[in-house]
């Protein structure tokens, strides 16, 4: 029995249950408060409109990447996805924009529900998770980050036998070595944002063949669309990413680029790639999510989705506090929540009581 359990603070005690209920109620209140501006101020499917407009410009013979949105925040945010996205979305421009926006939001809602279930979240709690500010923000905006997150979860966690808030990670280092399907899912995470290549690198270290086979479909898409968009489009894309990495751009969000030099951020990004290669064990996916979040150059509320595996790994009290802070829609709250979750994960290696006991551990303790 741990010292915490001995004073009535261990998981499963009445006091702990009461504390979790109270924290959960406060968390829901925070999420509801943040949901109001998300649903009333931000246009539905806004992040879908951005690439659609880029596709329309391309079809009309115009420039795919324009810089106006960097200087004037009243304009549509700048398009940052790679050029191969434009021909893929071009057919959607014949449909009414509002139809496409709502269709994407509906699809992402279904993806979010399926991802919650993959993370062993019981049906009764799924609505509350969907209300969590990063989840709701990603769905309402129609942002591709939610689809990338779903691919990440599918790559590193299997469908759980029980939905009791204990996700079942794949045994990629043992009985379940990566195959081409896992490689594809990991490559999908990095297909739009190269700074999130950590998941693919983790697979490549375990099975170069699986990683390469998984990347082939995306390489084919790039090669097939290259004659349509041209090499200059990729040059313009790199230039656009450079503008997006300028800390003077107010819409960058609470990225570390706002507070540390670009050279230091680049070193951290490279270090995250190295760390992804070295990770082993049950919590590999949890740490990968943390790495991908911390080195995200353009940080928005939905970026915190990649912290969800860690939230389910640490003690519920800390998870609820972290989720609540992140859900405040404030930069300070965002990073306080991230710091709390990451700090608890790190400290949990020394003091296991800070992590939620696994089912096997509870059986042994019983």
C-alpha cells in the first residue's frame, strides 16, 4: 500500500472519488464557458475555407500562397499546407462552401467519437471529452489536426477490450511489430506537418520496411500532383512556412517560438526527432504525443489533442486540472496545463502514485 493510499488519497477511496467529482464539475464548467465563444464567434469550418480558397486560386491560375493574412488579422489566415493538398481539394470547390464546411465538421465529429472509443473512453464520458476545448475547437474549425491525431492514436493504440479509461498500446517492441498499415498511419501524421514526423521516426526505428511502405502512398501523391502544382509551389510553401515561424505574427498562438530564439527551437525540434527514435515501452505513444505538441511551431488550442494519451495515463486529479487549465482559452492557462501534465508524467517515473494504476496493478494490489 502506498503512502497516499494510507491517508485516504489513493485511487478508489471515497475522498479521491469526491475530489474527482468536484474537479470534473469545475472542468465541465470551464469547457462550457470556453465553448460559447468557440461556437458563437469563430465561423464554422473556418480552417476548411482556407485550403478551399487556395484551391480556388490555383484553379484560377493565381498564387497558392499569399502573405496578406500575416499582416492583417482581419483577413483569412494564411494557407500553410503543402501544395499537394490543393489538387486533392479542387473538386470540392464546385460544391457550395457552406455544404463543404458542415460536411467536414460532421466527418471530424465522427472521427473524434471513434478516437475517443479507441482511447477506451466509455460512452457516458464521450460527450464531455468532445466538449473539451481542444477537441471542440478542432471539430468546429474543421481542422485537419484532428484527423492527424486520429491517425496517431490508431497507429499506437489498438481497439480496447474494455472501455474503462485505460487505452491499450500496441506492443510494437514485442509481439506486435509495425507493419505497412502502421507505417502509413504514422506517415499520415507528418503528411501535412513535417514537424510532427516523430511518430513516423519511432516506427522507422522499429521497422524501416514498414515505415517506407507506409510513406509510399504519400510519396506517390506528391509525385502525381507535382506536374500540376509545379516545383515553384513547393519553394513558395517553404517561404510561407518561414513567414509563419516569425514570432511577430500574432496569430501564431502560444508557440515556444514566441519566447525562445528560432535557433533554440530548431535544436529542440531535432532533439524531439532523436528522442522519438529512442523511446521504448508501454508509454512510447504518450511521450510521442508530448514531443509533437511541445515543438509545434504554430500552436492553437486543438494542438493540445496530442496530450490526451498523457491525460489518461496520469492520476485523474492532475489530468482534470491540466485539462481544465488548457481549456481556459488563455495562453498562460494552456502552458500551465501542459507543464502540469508533462511534469506529472516525469515525476510519475519516480513516484508511481502520480500515475493512474493500470488494471493489472490494481489486481495485484487487491
